[in-house]
């Protein structure tokens, strides 16, 4: 026994130290691990003096515990694990076992020189393993997390990822943290590497966007600027974290605390990378190569923001996306407002330049509302253009009509109060604070700028007026005042600063002031969006209603009711004065051709029964010369003297607008020659004997602007189609009256009694058909539909009906009424079969009249006319019978409309409101008038 007393605790510590050093020497002697010595931290001294000193200086012991040899070092963990699996032990045990087993992970066969593992390895056998302690790792991550290469990780521009430094080419590298296994090390490093990688990718993305000059517009430029400000803010927040301390007191909780600190920032960076399509799951070759369109970009930002609102993401994350949406959509919203002349008056522009503007919460450098020009926006608003997803449906539906109404209202009344509002309208911008939302909800506008927190430099332009007072020289004109800034001293900008740090401060203030939840009046983003755009929706509706009120003003020259009455009177021939004068100018029902052709003139041409005499006296068709133009112009001028265009409302003669309409009617109305095809020279309109002889003539109306939005060229063409049909009908009417006179005064078949009786019967049936058809056309098809439409317009003017909300609804109703008239006259393309039968009946009647004229002139003999009369009568009977049957089929197909017509008739009897007979539904009136006892229907039964 040694005289010295034995200390078992000290002997155990010295024995452990000797064993550890021996293993370390054996480990370092292996050439494969020589390069790793610098990565292994030195073992602390285990002498008793050092242990006692550490126990005194350390903070691990509690003050109420006794410092003794028993608590200096625990020989075993406090918690015991009853499991044979190493991975279920504590992290210290697992890491120690892995560290000790590195020396015999593999063996080399001396004969084949093949390397094989003795047990499964946690990573690739060829991997280059680098071990670092926590202090070295944290110093490296300080650079990596900002997207910069460090001595442990380098940036690869090809794959746009961080690679471990020091490994062989094309071989995997593994970074192991001292005291951690490979899984834990990878898990801890992943967050920091992801943040650094995504930050670097976002910076590369910004540089690529800014190089696309041709594709960049105001919205994309604003987005890139806002994203760069967000990246500056994130870089600042990352640099403020635990990694910013160069003297990190490393403890057991340092790495985990640092890892937890950057969790919220990682969520923001990952969301931004996903927004820009630069996520970790994509390689550079998989990046979408698509142009950034303003609408798609804004819709994508809004979609991400709405998603984070629904997921109740962190306030910082939601605030960042709210900032991106606010800044990126600024120019687009300005262009949207300018498209409907919202806040575009000179007074508002001046007010905007004099006082700072509000934003949602803080100073976000909202520029002058009307600074940007429409050409710089890259946004065109057409009827078929796509709008961002955050535009409310009500606004999307009202916007095309409002834009058209703006142009028409400017042309109709440039001084209208809607275009020059007496008060300033609220700006359309995103609001996020509870106070602003409640103000917008209660008052419809934001509070005054004086109530806002002080703004930073970029909020407002420099005070150039005060700056100019300090400069010598002449002052600038008002339109050149912006050039005063060039008179400032170099390096100064009038006391205003605009740099990256100021924008970063504005964003930080925005995020700190962002509410954790939306107020109860707008609990979700959709309701908030409707509230933000509510002033613009009201303005769009006011534009449409303002234009409609002008068109419904009796004192206005654009009073649509009087213009429609004028069109009905002339182009639909409802004016008795105009119709009688036109009939006298173009048609004739006399039975004496000598009177028609003039005394002493030869009858070389066949008698075009029903036409006026002077139209055929030259022997050519169509007629020409100044006589026709004079007669037709006389018809228009003379018919205006009696003011017959509005016989139902004599009080309008004293109205200024109606008087002007009447005075300009003879100028705006005019006959013209239609350019019809004449390729073969045998076209039917080139022969005066045919019913199409007057198709070359039409009546035109020069619609004043902006009334042409209701009376369009399409509706005018419908008027002209009806007018041509009415000319055919009047021609047949005149011809059948002339035939009646010829057969009444002269006996055309003196020797053929049966033919004379057949002619009399045929004449009666034909006259009855033409009279019935004419009464149906003017009373039901035209009068019933058009008068009901005029009554609806009058009811809207009087305020008893709100059917028409804008002029475009009036235009649609106007076009629909003309379609109903065409349908009632069997002139639609879907009614070609029935329309051909109706026109065929009129052609047969005209041929009968021409035959009677030939008999009366002696051009046709009695025996020759016998066969012609039989053929014409047989064909007329067949067509009439078929026409009635086809009309019945059309009504059966339109059974629902027939039921609707019966319901309307019942309602009309119970109320004073006039209901239109409709289009196809009106054919029931025609059938009742033509075949009330079903004689034609049962002709062959």
C-alpha cells in the first residue's frame, strides 16, 4: 500500500482520461481522418483544480446544493432507458456510439482491395464527412442564412443551392455537428440552408425580372420594387437574430434556440419563394418561363394572401403579403380608376400634390394618384379583358358599361357633375388598420391626413416652391415647376430622402402596426375587398345612370323617346302624313293606263301595276334622275310640317329638345340607293313587274352622337329591312286596288263565265288577304311591340319603373323589340320557310294584278289569260293552305311562349300596363285573322 491515501473518484477520472487519449491517438493516426482533426474540439482539462474552478464558475449547480465530489460529474444519465436500441437512447449516448464506431465502419480486403462495410452506415460510404462544433457552425451559418457563401457552404449558380465545402467533385458531402448524429445534424441545418437558398434564389429572380425591359410594366416594376424592400427587411431581421452575436455563449440550448428563432422567418421566405415559383422542389431547369402579366401577377398575390388569412398564418407573414398586394396593385388601381374618370379632376389632382396621401397603416410611399399615365400602366381595359381575381363581380359587370358611359357622357354633357365632382372622392387603395376600415365602412372615405402618423420623406415631393425662394434668378412657369429640382445643390434633394433603408423602415412600421385579425365589419378578405372597391362601384353606377338621365330628359336634344318616335313614324311608316305622301310618290292604284303613262305615249312595256307613272316613263329600271330625288325629298319635308311624328304628345311641341329634333328631322332623314348585285342582269329587282322592284331604295337616318349607342348601325339595318318589306306590301296593296277598279269597270272575260267568276273570287280573296296582312303588320307586329317599348321608356323617365339601369339595357331592349317585329313579320332566318310562303302569296297576287293589266291593255287575249288565271289561283290556294299549317307548327314549337302570351293578355286585362304581343307569339293574331274558321287549314281534308 502506498502511504498516500487512495481517492477512488480521482482514479476513475484519470483512468477515463487515459483511455480517451489513447483512443484519440489511435483515431488520429489513421491517415483517412487526418483532415478531420481540425474539426474535433479539444477535450477540456480534467485535473481536480480545473474541475473545482469550473464548478464554482459554472451556472449549472443550484445555490442550495452542496458542492462535493459526488456532483462534479455524473457517471450515468439521470434517466435510464430499458431498450436495446441505440437510436432510442439519449442523444449523447447515440452520438458517442456513432463517433466511436467510425473507426471500424469498413474494412479493406487485402487481396481484392475491395471495401465493404461491417454494418449498415447512416450515409453513403463514399461521402466526405466534415465534423464541426457548434461555435464553428454558428459562425458559418451567419453568412449562409443571408444567402452568402461561407467556409462550410458555397453557392452553386448552376443548381442554385448551397453545397458543402471541401468535398470531392460529384461526391456527396456530410456535415456532422459534434454531439449530434447525421439525422439530427441534417434536420438542424435544413432550416438555415433553406432560408439562405431561397433568399439567394429570390435575389436572382429579381435580377432576372429587372433585365426583361420589354416585358416590364408599371405593375411588374412595382412588384419587383416591393419584393426587394421585403428582402431587405428579411435580411435585416435575419442579421438581428442570435447569429448576429459574434461572441455566442455556446450552451446545450444555443443551437436549438437559434433554430427556433428563425422559424417564422423561414415561413415567410418559403411563401415568397412559392409565390415567385422558386421553391426548393424546383430546379433551375424547371422554372416556368412565362411572361409576367399584371392581371395574373395581382391575382396570384391576392390568392396567396387570402390563403394565409384563411389559414390564420402569423401576422408578419400576412402583413408581408398585404404589403406586396398594396404596392403592386397601386398602378393598376390608378389605371382602373382613370378608365372611369374616378378622382381625375383638376382640383383633386392639385389637392393630391399638396397634401400627403394615406395608405393602409403606415407611410408606404404612395405616389401621386394621377402621376402615372395610362400608357405606362401596361393595362388596357376592354370589354373582354380579364380582370384580377380580387375585383368584385359587381364591379366587373359594371366596368365595361361605365367605361362606355364615360365616353358618351363626355360627348353629351362634358360639364356634368359626375365628371366634375364638387368634393374629393376617396382614393381606391387597400386599407388594413381597424380604424381605416371602420371609417370607410361608416363614412365611405378615409379620415383626414392630419390624423395620420407623421410620414417619412418619400411620402411627399420636395417643397420646390420654398426651395425656389432661396435661389436667385427668374421663377418657373406653372407647367415647368417640376424642373426646379434641378436647381438644388448637388447631393441634396430638398430635405427628402428616398433610399432602401427608408422603405425598409416603412415596411417595418407597416408590419408592426398590422392588426392580428380583421375587424368584425369585414371578418374576411373577400368582404374587405368589397368594402375597398365600394366607392368605385358606386361611381361606375353613377356614370351609367347619369348618361341614362340625359337620354330621358325631355328638354334634351338626345331625348331618346322622340328619336324613337321619329324612327317609328318614318322607317316603320306609322305616320299617316308620311305614309300617304310616300304612297302617292311611289305607287298608284289608278285603272287607266293612259292617265298613268300620259296621253299619246306608246305602251311598249308591260304595265307595272301599282307603281307610280313617272317611275317607268323612261323605259329603264331602276329609275334615275333628279325627279325621283326631288319627289322623295319633298315627301320628307312636307311630312315634317304637320309634326306627325309624335301625334300622341302635343305638349312636346313646346319643349326645346323636341323642337330641335323636329327641325333637324328633314336633315337627318334621307332616301338612298342600295348597292345591290347585278351580275347577270336578270336579278328580280331590275324588273319593275316583280315585287322586289323597289328593293334598291331605302330610308336612312343620321343618328346624333352619342345617341348611336341606342340606335346602332345594327338596329338601323333592321329598320331598313322592315321598311323594304313595307314597300313591297304597299306595292301589292296599290296593285290590288288598281285591279279592283279595272275589273269593276270593264268585263275582262266576256265570253268565259266561269273564268269571270273565278277572277272575281280570286280578286276578293287576294284583297282580303292583303288587307288582313297589312292591318296585322301595322297594328300588332309594329304597333303592339313598339308602342309597348315606348311605354316602358316613358315609365323609366317618370320613375315608375326601374327596368333600365343604363343606356345599354335600353339599347338591348330596342334591338329585342326590332327582333320581335322581324319575327312577327316572318323575316328572321329561322323562319325562312314560312317567310318564303308569305312572300310567295304576295308575288302571286302581284302577278294576278299584272295579268289583269295586260288584259285591260289588250296585250293578253281572253283565251290566253284563262290558263294563267287557273295556274295562279291553284298556286295561291296551295301556298295559303301551307302557310297556315306552317304557322300552326311554329306556334306549337313555341308553346311556352304561347302560354306566356296568354298570361300577358290576362295581366293586361287586369292592369293598365301595356304588354307587347311579342315575336313568334304574335303569329297567333295572324292565324286568327287569316283563318278564323279554319277554312284554309282544312282545304284538302
